[in-house]
C-alpha cells in the first residue's frame, strides 16, 4: 500500500526562502497580521490530516468506487469517505481561505493551495468533493445576489453543503455555445428570479454523494429567446434540496443522478450524469452573462487541476524512491555497490535515477510556480492598489493555462516514470502506482483539455495583446538574468535561462506573423508553444532556487545540496526538450493539413 509524507520542508522553502510570502502578504490589508508560524502550523496540521485520514482511503476507495441506487438516485461513496469528510468539516478545514463575513478563516490563497496540494497527493478522488465546493463558493461570492450569498455561502464555508459545476452536456463539452438546457421563469412572463431548469449534464464530478446534507449545483442554461451561442448562456444556482426562508432544508428539487460514469480513474469520486426535470433555481448574475460568472469557478478549477497533478507527481515520486532504495536487481555497470547483498538497489542505475529525478524536478518546479501564482492571486484579491491588482490579475490569467496544462502533462510523465521504476509490480494494483497513472490522466482532459489551454495561452493571453503580459513577466526574468549575469557560480543556470527567454520572444513573434496570414497556424503551434513557455517558467524558478541553494550549500543542511542537484538535473536533462519543441512549432500548419481527409 502506498504511503504519503507531506513535503513540508520544500513547501516552507518555496514560501519563506524563495518567495518571502510573509513580507509580501503583510503589505495586503486582509493579511497584515499573517506570520510564518501561523502558515507553518496550518500546513503541518493539514499534512497530518492528509497523511493520516485520507491517504489510507485512496487505494481502497479506488477498488470500491461509488455505487448508485437507481430507484432512489442516491450515491454511496467508498467506505470511510463520509467519515473522513466529517472530520474535515469538524476540523474547520473548508473555511480556511473563505471570507470571515461568512464564517471563513480568511487565510491567504497560498495557504489553502498548499493544503490542497497535500490533499491531492493523499487522495485526489476524495479531495474533489471539497475542492469543487470551494469553486462554487468563489463564483457565488463574486457574482451572487445578497440573498444567494446569505443562503449558500455560510453552508459552503462550513462544509455542511458541497457544490458542483454543471457545464458539459452529452453533445457538447468545451463548446458551451451548443448547450441546450433550458430555464423558464417559474411565474411565466415574470423574471422574479426563480426558474424551472430542464436538461441533462454529464461528467459532473461530485454530482451526487452521501457526504453532505445538500449539494449546490451551479448550472449553465438558456433563457427563452436567448441569443444563439455563448452570448445566450445564463448561470443558475440549483440546490439538491430547496432551502426554506429560515435556512432549513425543504423539499427535494427534481435534480438527480441518472447514472455514474465507468471511468479509467478517480473511481472514488462520483462522476455523475445529472438530470434536471424542472428543477427550481435562481439566476446568478445578469441574464445571458453566465459564462463571466462561471469563469470564476472554471479558472479556480484549472488552478486546482494543476494542483491535483502536482500532488500525484509528489506522491508517485516518494513511493518510487522508497522502492528504488529497497529493491535489489543486477549490479551497477561500474561494479558492485552493495557488497553485503547479492545485487545492488536499483537506485544505483542511471536510468532509474533519471526517472526519479524527472518526477522530483517536475514536483519542485510545479510547487514553485503554483505557489507564486497563489501569491499573485492573493495580491489580485486583496491589494489596495488598483494598478497592482490589475497587473496581478493579468499575470494570473497568463499563467493559469500553463499551470493547468504543463503541470498535468508533467504529472502524466512523472507518474508513468514512477510506475516504470517498480517494473512489473508497478502494474499491480496493491502497490498503488498504476492508480496514480490512471488518476493523472483525467487531469489533462477536464476543465478544458490541454489543447484548449494551449490555444487560450497563445491566442487569447499572448497574441491578442501583442504579448504585453508575457513581456511584463519576461521583464522579471530579464531583471534576474541581469542581476546574476556577473555571478560566476550562477552561469550554468543563467545562460540557459537567458537563451530560452530569447527563443520564446523570437518564437512568439514568428507564430504571430504566420497567424496574420492564417489563424490555423496558432492551432498548429499552440501545444508545443505552451510547453516551451512552461519550461521558461520552470527554468526561471529553478534558477532562483539554485541561487539560494548555492548560498546555503555549506550550511550543513543536505536539503540545499539536493535542491542544487535537482536544479542541475533540470537544466541538463529536461530543459533541452525545448529545442525539439521549438522546431516542431516552427514546422507550422502544412504537415498537419496537406493530407486529404479522405485518406485518413
């Protein structure tokens, strides 16, 4: 059975040594009283919950899965899930990053993200139940009416109720403009805020379960005579049980689970087919402006999915390392290393180390990027400087598709490598490795496939404003390069960082020029391009981490020695992937489109 150990040492390094988050947060009125001891204490206790309460349920939850009673439409989660959720609520964990006005603790986003990384590493399927609730909370907090906020936010904050996002329909996924779910005013002809909603939604994570008293569905639907396409979509809040004026639960709303998907992974999470049969809901935000409100939840979910793969990368690495140190197989090519044993531990073999270090580097790079974006999000939400808020919002928007796509691609690579370290045992369920691979695969698909993220990055976030936001982020990198340009000890990191920065600038310009002639050139290059920019961000943070490690390598703490080795591995073995990616991005559209469709 796999084990999980919270990576607290590296989390604290990123927060306190790399990003100096306490000094940054103290500049924000909402977090003026924050201190390192508080952050560390929350993460330490959160790590205990993750490791001791939900990690032991991961393997069994995967084997058992969820079950649906078709006569009642009720879903039962795997053994132990409901009890673990009760402990989660009693511990006050759902309120961690929520507004104190609604019973929240008001802690920074980065603290909540760190906690959720550990939850995901321990048990991604379980974590999706509270994770989606937090997204529903964010959407209602940003766009809900005062009545909706007072009705739903305290219960979502406490964890007594959970939330979902209901977007996808059988005939449409990312292209939400095609959705058919209808919303009709309860009092026909009067837009008094209540609507009867009818339609079908699929792939609704945590759409039905037995862990909370009520489930709050955020549903996209069309009003009568709404414009065609995405401009005619509205957002509604539809509770499983209607809520009485005094806040108590009323009658059952006709929104129910019609079936559970039979999936490759995340078996412990109920991926539901949701049927709405005249379910009563209330409008969130303005009519036909539902996507703007839902994007609050979708963007939170995209950052959350990156965090899911970060957690899986870390836990897969931990278990693969433990196995590689214990498993003996053959002798090192340079001669025996474990003379007291009939064979050497497989960790002596170069390719095993390459697989382990790949996972480690992708975990540490992902953690640095994730935490950095969390800090920018805290500034965007809480700064009293409007210019700073706007700048941070733009940077979060730029980096969100990179977190979602690059970290999840890396998670797939890392978990596959770690399974390989186990050899045949990796293919066996009891070791847990094949579950990590299966669970990681969905993260590249949902909340907008990684191709969609790539198109979003290149088309909307970069080319649409002539690269202005990317240039601002690039200026931070250029400043760091200039500051360390004469530091001899940093040249092995600074030179390749400067090189990839220049190449990204040139590649962006080249693709932009091609796109003027044919917009499909963006589609041809986007996936490769995102991966190149993802490496640019990792190279920047690894160079910064290497600087700290160099300064402290003689401190006697082996952590810094290991950090330096990981950074060197990243620059030597992983960053060079960008050479082939740039070449394939430049190959353009013709190799993809010249074959006639009939020949496929």
